[in-house]
C-alpha cells in the first residue's frame, strides 16, 4: 500500500528555503545553498539503519525514486538477500567478523596481531557494534574518524586503526565472508615533517626521571629503546630466552618487517645482565606482568608520560616511539651508512631510513664544512697547464 505524504509534497518542496529540510516516512529532502534539492533516506530495515543519499533534483531524482529505494531494501530483506555470500543466511556482524579475523590471522601467521586485537577491542568494535560488515559505508567511516578525533586521537593514530579496518574488510572478501567491500576508506593526510628525537642531554634527563618513577619497568624500557631503536611492542614482548648477551643480540620473532636479530650495545648488554638476575626464578619475560593474559606488560605509556613530564618535556610530543626515532637518528648523524642503520633498525626499505637524515642535523653542517675546505681556493692545489708552451 502506497504511503500518503502530508509534508513532503511537491508544493512544499518547491517553496522550501535554502538550507531547510523536510523529513517524512524516512525520506529526507534538503534544499542546499545552491538551490538544488537533495533526496536521501534514513530508515531501519531488519534492525539495521540505512542512511544513503539518493540524488539531486537537477539529476532528475524525484521522491518516487527514494520511495522505490526503501521498498527495494525491504524486499531484499524479506527475501534474505542482504548481499550475503552463497550459503550464508545471516549478515555477519562486526564483532563476529573481528573474532574470525583475528583467529584466521593467527592461523595464517599474520603480523602485529596483538596490536590489531587492541585496536579492534578498544575502538573499532565498540563503534561498529551490531553493524554487519557488508553494510559499512563511507559515511560510517567518516563518522568514526570524527568521533575519534573529537576524543583527542591524533590523525596518525586514527589512520592506523583505519588500516586495521581496511585489512579486515579486504580479508573478509578474500575469505568469501562478504561479496565486496562497500566502503571507501579515506585516511587523514599526515604531516611528513621532521622526526622528533632527543638530544644527548634530553636522553640523560629522561633516564634520570624514569629512575624515580614508581613503575620499575619504565627505566628499563627507555634503556632498551634508546640503545636499540626497537618498537614499543617489540620491547615489551622480549622473552628472557631471546636475549643473547654473549653475542649481544635480541631475537625478535614477530617484528613488523619479519623475524630478525636486534643488535644491542655493550652498555645495554651489561644493564640487561643485571636486570635478568633480579627477575624471579623461571620468569619467562623481560617485562613480566602476572595480571596480563599474555604474561608480559602490554603498554607503558602512562609511566612514560610521567617520566617525560618529570624531565621537563612535553608528553604529547615525546612518545615511546620517539625512542626509536632517537636511536636511528643518532646512528645516521654519527656517520653510520644507511644499509647498516637499516640492518640495526629493522626498517623494510632504505628509503624509510633515509628520512632520518634531517636536513638541519649537525652532521649535515659538518659535511658542508668539509666541502667548503675542498672548495676553498687557498686550500686548492695548483692546476698544471700541460698545454702551455714549454721553454726550450
């Protein structure tokens, strides 16, 4: 039975002021700033909300097309054709999809599963709870981005979460859990500026501040970070058995770019020898945590922020990842060749390491001073002109 409209009538739409809206029976008509009319729908179908722009009056779109869209969506729902893969009778909700995603990644030997699990549990699943993954649209992604930035999350942080969401959707298509990825994920543009890193004096101040923090792990965490350039999660997941003090290496089985051996300094080797002596007998982890499901410390951000503030630095600017930037930057500025730095840092490509060669670094100025010495006429050796006529 066709619905009757008392608000969304042709006369009402023709006389609607710019910026005003009429809503009736799930159909929304808005007159935009240019004077064009825009039709959209916002209805519940099978306990799932559908919010979609249908089109503009200038493109020939009418109220009837919006009505037909709603009728078609409800017909599809009754026929159980919600864009489901063959053999599946119910829409795959986001929370169920997240569990399947993590489980299958574990079976496939996927990387950074603990980080993906945390991002899903803390942010993505609470936001998309109850939403079938086949119905996640670009509009939903933009709402997520707005909600996360309003909560204070940095663009780079949100981008990492969007990368997990994109990977989940791509894998769902690959595993035939859904037919197609229905959303375009536009990530924030990140500033490709200079890396923040600590000077020698700031490193010493941070270590001194960490030594006075009630969390006994934070000083050791900073020591390992500054002397290796390892990532936050890699440091906290070090097993005792993976530390080889004789060869001065730490084995990292699940590094971002693949399993690798991490070289360590002589000073860090002595430090870790003392730390491991102080660990309880039979302790498996370098940073144990009996309260953690995995047995080791999961994050150290709060204690790190306290230490940064105690060292009179900005905890919003200096993060645990700054330790990695610092170690790699100091290697580059010490004149270590980039392939060797790449071997130490575990970066995937040499181009990523080259970004650490800051243009205003002291090593650059030193190089230019050497060039100046070569180019100085007073220092330049005399050039012999072999074409000149020799005396007889």
